[in-house]
C-alpha cells in the first residue's frame, strides 16, 4: 500500500507497482496541489481546453490496453490518452488559480480561485468553456450495531460450504452464493472503489492485506497514499462498502467477490456528512483505468449545480467521465441514490450515464427500498438498471472491529459490483455491451422494466449460465469450437469496411493481429493459419478473438487443438 506525504514519492511508488504487475509503468494522471482550506474558501471550476492544446501523451499499462481491446467499444483505443499541454497549466496558474485535477477524458482542468482570476482566464485563447465543479452532501447513512440476536434472526436456516452468517441474504437474493459454490470468488479481477476512507486493519479485510491483494491506495484530497488516516468517522462509509465486496469473516460477513484485488481511492470528506467533489472522482477513475482496473464500484453522487433536466447522460462532467471509463472496458456501478422522498426526488449523477449501471435498492422480501431513487433520466431512459439489497446489509464497523447492518443504495452498488466480478472471472471474453445487455436480460423484472426496479433484481447465476446474446440479439462473428490446424471466422452480417481481428490469450497477451480488407467485396469468412506474430503455431488452449471494425466491436472465446 502507499503511505507517504510526498507527491513525487507516491508517483514513484505507483509506477514501481505497475511495473511489477504488468511490466509497464502506469502513472496517476493528476495534479493536486491544493489545501483543504483553499478548497473551503474558494469555489472550484472546470476549465475546458481547446482540442489543439491537448497533446501530452500519458502512459497506459499493458493490462489496461488488453482490457480495452477485449471489452472496450471506443475507437481508436488511445485517443483519450492525451492531456492538456503543461504550458496551458502554467498559464492558468499564472492567472492566480490553483490547479486541482487535470482530466484527459474531459480535456479540462479543475481549479480554485477568485472570480477575478476566473474572469482573467476566460480571456485566454485556449479556454473554450467554464463550468462549476459539482459538490454533493449526502446524509449520514443509517446503521445499527449487529448483535448476536440480530445475527441469529438474519441467518439462513441452512448454510452452504461457506458460513455466510447474517450476510447470506444480501448474496442469496442476487444468486451470488450459487456462483461461490462453483468456486467463482472474483480471483484475478481488479476492483476500484471511491469513497470516504478505509480501515485497513479490520479483521474482515485482513485476508486481502495478507495476500497482497490491496494493489494501491491513494488519498486524492490530501495528496498522499494514506486512505486510512486516524480512526474516525472518515473511515466509516468506505470501510462498509469495501467489506460488502471484499470482506471475509465466516459466521459474520462474506463479501460478494472476496478474492478480488483492490484499488482504494479516498475522494470524499465526511464532516460529519459526506461531502464529495466530482473532480476527485474523475481523477481517481482515470488513474484506475490506466492501471488496469476492471470494475469501479462507486457509492457516491452529485447534485449541486445540476437540476433534473441535466440528467441526460451527457451534461454532468462526472457522467461523461463514467461513460468514458465504460467505453474503455471498465464496468462502472454507481448507487442510484436515496433521494426518492426528499426534494431532489430522483437519480444522483453519474447514475444517469447510459453505460453506467445504476444500482437501485430492495428489501429482503424483494420489494422496493423506500428511499431508492427512481428514474427516468431527463431524456426518458429507464433507471435504475438493476437492484440489490439496500436495507439491513451486513457491513464491517470501522470503529469497533465488529459488524453493522446498514441501509441505502450505497450498499446495493457493491453487491452488484461484486457479482459482476464473478461474471468477469467466469467469462473474461465478454465485452461491455454483452455484460450490460445480459445483466438486464436475466434480471427478475426483465419483461416489464420500470423506473422503480429497473430490470429487477440482478440474478448472477442465471446470467452466468444462460445463453449469451449481443445487444442486437445476434452474435457478430463466430469461430469453430474447438478449431484444428486453422481457425475459420464467420461474419454475419458480412464485413464491408476495413477491420481487424486481434487474437489474445485468456491472460490478455496479444498473439496476432489479422487485417480484414474488403477491397470492394464483402467478407463472409476469414481463415487464420493459427500462427502467431512470430509465424509459430499457437499452443493448444483457449483464446480470445476481438473483432474491431468502424461499426462493431465484439469478442468471442474459442478453443484451439493441434
């Protein structure tokens, strides 16, 4: 883990860790040189930079590149790997503004400073737009210390091979226990969590620390690697959400993906209320993406400076960033919010994103959690997407070392994120389109989705074991199973544009790139001699084939036998 006070030291530590993990360096793409006192006194703004001044390339880990190729759908893959020119940053600072975050996805810089300085920077030729950075204060989440008598009441009559204790219900409702019984535990899946802070010493999380599966920590507020700080309420929310995914304490709490690997980001202040600013979330997401994270679980949201008409999946900066993460192959799960019965009354952003999985809430009998935020989005799309337990969820207590029951869609989101980690472990070849489509297809309300439950309760065993379909209902291309000597790829509809097939091992190593050039005639099939880029015959085993064309991106898994 990263514990330190120097930004340079933190950057070096992260770079060293990524080299150890992938053989390539990945850097945190942020500039945070603020103090909390400055932040409190001065409003923050996004300065959007003209395209001509976004020209500085960042390093991306090999693992992230492989994830993009297998699960992403944006093309070309590296077009969002450039950030504003350092000279632009220097001119902004010379105008009297303090730079907080530089975002390559938004092509923007978040700053704090006086209105006079903001007006001065408006005159710079490279600034094309200015918007306020959104802030959201979330009410303290409800929880209650879990007593032995409560645990007995919440426990199932019979246990499976794992003693889930009172956490059984939250997993069983989404069929996660059934995937555990098949030995899917999230192994090898990278999960990033943005939250308030984390108790790294809780006994339910010790297996992650001891196994070396806490890959990185970073505090984006204080600009250091310490997401724990002192034991105070700042740790509460983050410890609770992390434990729902990764916790392991038999008889008390077992997380949905307890063998996954984790990146923890402290992006929120708890004053005693959670105060979040979207630029820290965006900085964390961009850092996690280049490091190779597969899933982001976010139990935060934003409303200040926005109104309901902005919930169109495009307007909020945080939503644009969340959708960008999805386009690069990250599964983004965000709480729908607990706003149903207050003045806001609807979703929090970035849950409005069309590629963001908005997690609604239910209670143990499958009916709606009373505070779960309803849709639709401003442009009429159904939200939430799917639901999980949001009342009486068993979580780790940061303070006592024991366990709580907690309420809110803050806790349905990590249940869904953890379930999707099991799906990725079982089906590493599924792309984002297939994951989003089949998550809804196999949920409990898929035949009649609405703006309370969305497509219903997530059913991960059904999703794992059911027939997989693409968003348009048909596979784009197929290969024989298994293939012998050569591999024949069939295309339906035929390929009519210059395209390529990239072959990977299931571990993500690139084997071969095959060009598809129609040259006036459509291509119905392509025969590959099963030789790698070194002209050697590939070994027997499973492989992934990624079709990349201007109109379609699809991935299939196939077997090859010599």
